[in-house]
């Protein structure tokens, strides 16, 4: 899943310097949460929930088409109960390069688990049958994945009162998530059926790990200053969990919650100083994009009402998502790279972003010889580039549908799916007369607004869909 970031000697480095945090990832299959200092989970086999806290470590080793993940836990309860667990999983990966997808089949390689309670009861994991299958859909802006798990655990319980007993735990569940430059969320929902000699109990765990970057504007209070304020990127990480249990022979029914949040990190961005946007309605959008390095204007004039060009918009989308560019293999010295199209300059520092966008199918050329670099971009073309980068063009209805806009018949055929999806996502909106104006040329100010909505989608909307919607409506 991980991609290689190539650092290019341009102002774009302002964006890339905010290195993405590690991918969000739920810890094993026990509903636990963790911050920098402590891991917590609930244990239910004794008939009453026991909260364990302590240290959990995860190590991963990737070889060709195989990922080995090792989980180790050393935990205690407030009462002095102890839990130790060590599990090694092996994931076999299969890449489908033509479809930009990867499948994963995970099995358990080794396991050990022992819980010792203060009443001298012990629970020892005797057998662990496990299977997890997942699919990862790799897209230029965001990777999406989904998986399902089926497992069975058999514990041997020994206690002074009851002697030796067998407890069987059946597990079924699913895992969904996404990852992009601005954040990642992994949400796991597991159902446990716990079969004991005295009865059967049921537990459902819902846990979500989210990492995100959020842009915030910081006002510069002193009036005697060369700038009024600037933006900062706040990087945060949190985990939330809920257990719902029904233990007829023990604690009865109830809900338990866990939450852990890591200390946020803050990075300040450069301050834009354009002289022609002071009273422009899109000033906040323009300043945000310039601060991020998505715009790298060297002039003090932005020209917000001028037309946005195709090459500029393509580069901006690529920078907004930190679109990876494959590092070129070293060839003969002084070899001049040939442009893909006659109106592109391979010596331009931003050429690699257009080239990558073309190779990934985000943007299309005008014809076999011309990219259309200096063509003014329309709302339809801009929406198509953004929706393709998200990989969501396939979410439109079957061909033959009509959009809700009164100028539906003016939407270019090749852009209709993207217009539909972009509207559904809230990236574009109709005017007061319910016209989508697909063929309207975007000004640089309006293009800035669209790009900021795009960033907000990557920052917030996906997290809402993959965390809150999954935890509270499933």
C-alpha cells in the first residue's frame, strides 16, 4: 500500500514537508485502543468485563508479496490480574497492476495467550483458527480497503472451584478504511460468541483509529506587522472503541467505552502576500492553497478573476494530494527527456505532476499531440479531474440517467458521471436557478474554492464516513 515520495526541488516541498503519519490501524482483534503511552482493552471470558491496560507493540516485516505482523501485549488490571499475548500473522499479497488493486489473505502463524486472575483462575489459549481476506483499491488521491475476518479461539480454563473447562470463542467481523496524504481511518467491527459450560454470551466490539491533518487559520494579533495571520497544519491521532455485551450468566447487558488521543503536532505554513485579493470573496481559499504550496506564484498578483488553465489546475490537484511521482532510473548523462505532448515542457519543474496525472488517468489530453496546457478549464473538466483522482467515477448511476439540474442536457457526455458524483459529494453546487453550468470557464478564484472543498473532503468527509457512520449507524 505504501508509496514512494520523491522530493522535487520546487516550492512544492512546502506541502511534502508535512510527512504523512503512519497509517491508521486497529490493534489486533480485541477492540483495544492506544496512545503514545498506554494500551487498553476489555476481557470478557470470566463473565464480567475486566479492563486491562499496559504495553502493546506491533512490528511489521514486508518481503516480496508477504507481510508478517507481530503483536505483543503485556497487560494488568487495577485488581492485579495479568494478561500476556503474542500473535504473529502472515498476509499473502497479490497485486493486480492493471486494475490498481491488491488482495490480501491473512492467516495466523503462531499464537500464545494467558490470563491469570487474582482468584487463581487462568485462561490459556489452546487453539486459534483464523482467516482474514481484504481488498485494497489504489487510487491517485486515496486508497480504499475492506476486509472480512472469521476466527475461532479455544481456551482452557482452570480454577480452584471448577477445575478444567473449555471455552470456545467464535469471531466474525469486518474492517474498512482509507488512506491518503491528509489522513487515514481504520474501523473494525467484530462479533464474539463466547460458549462456556455455564452458558453463552455475546459481545460486539467497534473500534476506530483515525489520523488526520487539519488546516487552521491563526490570527496574528499585533497590528504593527507585515502580515495579519497565517495557516497551520494540525496533525492529530485518536482511537475510540465501544463494547456492547450480553452475559446472561454473569454481568448481564451493558456498554463500555474507551478513548485514547495522541498529542497533536503543529506546523506553521508560509504567509501569502498577494496585493490583488484583499477584497476578493475567495481570498481565504487562495491564501490557504498558497500556504500549502499548491499554488507557487512568484508574483505579488494572483489575478483571481482570470481563467484557470488546464495545466495549472492539474498540477494543483496533484500537489493537493501529494501525488507520488515515480523516481526516474538513471540513464545516460545529458539525455533530454521527451515531452509526452508538444505543448508540455519536460524541463518545467512541475512537468512530472502532469505526466503522473496523465499516466494515472486523472486527466486526458486534447488529442494525440496536444495536452491543452493553456486551455481554460471548465467546471465539467475540473470536476472530472477531481472525481477521477478519488476513483469515484464508478459511483454514478447506470448510463441513461438524468441529473437533477435544469441544464442537464448541456453537460458533456464524458463528464456527466463526474458531475453527478461531484455534486453528490458537495464538491460542486448549482446556482440559484438550479443550473450546474458545466461548460462555464473557472476563474482562478472559483478554482481555488473547488480545490479547498476537495481538501475538506479528504480531511473531514472521509473520516466522518469511515468512523462516525460506521460506529453509530452499523
